[in-house]
C-alpha cells in the first residue's frame, strides 16, 4: 500500500511539472535579474602623497593578492623618430632587472614563490602588476617596489627586445589583417597623430637605455599614478603598507604631469581606398565618425550598433552577410567610446577579393534599413535584454571591479556613470535607434579600406554585378603598400 501511495505522489508531481512547462523554449519565463552595480566610493582611498587607490579585499576568496600600479602616459608621448619607446619601456620595466638585481635574479626570486610581475605600456597608459600568494606578498611587493622605483633596464634584455620588435616589423606585410589596421589609422588620424604613427627600424635602433630611464622619470611619479588591489588582505593593513611605500614616492628630476591626449587635427577624406596585396582573401574595413560616451545619445547609438553588427549572431550584418549569403566567417561592428576625443563606428570583415563590393553593398543596405524604418519591437527587446543581462559580467570578481573604476577615473569619466546604465538602455526606443542610425550612418562620411588583390576587388563579382566604384559615389583611391621597415611607399 505504501509503495502505491509513493508511486502515485511521484506520478502526480511529474504530471504537474509537465503541465507547468511551456511548449516552446522562448515561452519560458524567469524572475527579473536583480543586481546592483558597485559604487566607486566603497573602494576608493588616497595615499598621503595624493595617489588614488581602489582596494577590494576578498576575505572569503582564494589566498591570492593582485596589485597594480598604473600611470597616465604612453605612446602618444613618443618623441618623433623614436616611435616604439613607450612599448619598449613598458616591457622592460618588469623584464630588465633592477638597480641591484639582474633580470635572472628577479626571475629566480619570482619562481621561488610562483609569483608574477608583469608590465606593459599602450598608447595612453601603462601598468606594473603583481600576482602572488597572500603569504608571499611582502617579499613580492618589495621586489615590485624595486622594479617600479629603481628599474635596471639591462642592456642585454633591451637589445633582445629590440631584435624581437624588428622581427615583428619585418612581418608587417605578411597578412592583410596586419596591413589594414595600420593603413586605416593613417587614413583616419593622419601620419602625425600617435594613432597614425608606427615605429621604423631606424627609430627603434636609436632608442637607448637612457631614453627608457628618462621616460621612467617623466611618467612614474605621484601626479600620474594610481593603485588597485584585490584579493585576500585586510584593507586597513594594506592601506598602511601602501602609505609607507608608494605614499612616500616623490617626483624625480625630469618628472612631468602627463598632458591630455591630443585630438587629431587630420581632416579625414571619405572614400573607397584599396591596397594591393597578393592574398586569397581581402580584409575590408570601414569607419564612420562616431561620438563620445558622454553624448546624450550614446545609449541609443550603442543599442543601434548591437543591432547592426555588434551583437554577434543576432546582429543584422551577421545574419545577412554570413548566414544568408555565406560571404564570410565573421563580420562585426564596434562603437568606440571616445575616451579622449570622438570615437568611430567601425566595422570589418574578411571575404574573397571579388566579393568585397557585394559585401559592402549588403552592409550599406542593412544600414539604410535602420535609417528608413523603426526596428521591430521584438528585435529591440532581444538586443536590450542581452545588453542588460550581460551587465553583471562586467563586475565579475573583485579585480574587475577595481580595474573598471581605476580605468574610468584615469580617463576622467564620472565615477557614477554605470549606476543607471541599465535603466538608460531599457529606455531606448525604436525611434531613438532610428535617430542614432540617421545621425551616425552617413555614407557620405565613411572611409572604406580594402586590402587584397586590387584588380579583383575593384572589378567585383560577376555573379553579383557591380564594381567597387559603384558601391558609393566616393573617390576610389589606390594606396601603396609600404616598406615594413621604413614605412616608405613601395613602388
């Protein structure tokens, strides 16, 4: 009897669950996602000499500590003729030893505790970072401070790095994927802005240890620095340790407050540009003038871009160009945040040389649809839900939290910008998306670049009539391939 009762109960439960399940996956319903974005003020501190710090202790996490010192300044400060200085400096800060320890001795000390100290420097900022076990923090931090304050810039390591960079230069023209970004930057920003400049073999050879030391003295002082730390530590104790070390830093001779990143003065020329490169597939890129993240229409523009090409397989360009036409493995667009000056709405794809013109016509056709008709509510909801539901991933982990806030502060964005981000995304309407498309997708202002077999690119696909020159009423310009070491045009 008991067995029958149990069986009946189980059967009833299964039946009830089956009745509760919808017939289609898209009919499933879930509770609203509840997530509160962290607030910068809960992590922010300041050292005695004014260096900002963002500290996120994780008492229940793994016994690991991550600490980073970042600085304002990078490649945009490279002197003319010494392009690549910031990149070399960024690598050699951690790899070149200290004033009292050789690079090998530094590496041996790190190996003994399975710790790591790495460094790098980009166009506008750089970092020196450590990761170590909680029990080894003191010894690792002492070494970290040596590298930060008294780097060795060992001559043999510097020469090795320069040889490695020269070898990378020699391969610049090996692939369309490396030619296209460099050439596009020159078209957008000009050859005198840091985004349009590249290192040459002669410039690289001229960089000396003294140049690295001068760059260090110029940048690494309290006015340019910021600290982040996350992991298993006591906040009060770590702050005291930082004040007793980094908080005592003073500017050395040659120190300068890093200036604002310069706005490009180059007047870009909309057009259809082609670089001839013997390759089985072409790289095609395009860029429209964009906006800054501080623009009131940013959220609508971001949603519009996700619908167009930033939303992966749900985006219109992917569906039309990849799924329907099979012209490429991937096509994507991105809306630059414009941290220092106006960004761009850019896109790129690879396809056969003869398919470039057809791919561009399809892409421009999808852009025109966004301008002409409001996005269906179902499509709009799908994209907005994806953006909102992925938002918590931005804050996954204490390191992500402090690094986000430090990056925002270093750039100068308001520290509370993310607090109402999801609400503003949710408020975007189909009319807002259409307005953003009409504002940004102006085909008379687009710069299009194709790198591949020029004759095939310009002729187009016989199965889809229309040459490249017919894609848009813009000038068609052939650009020369450049010498990888001198950057002079090749004949």
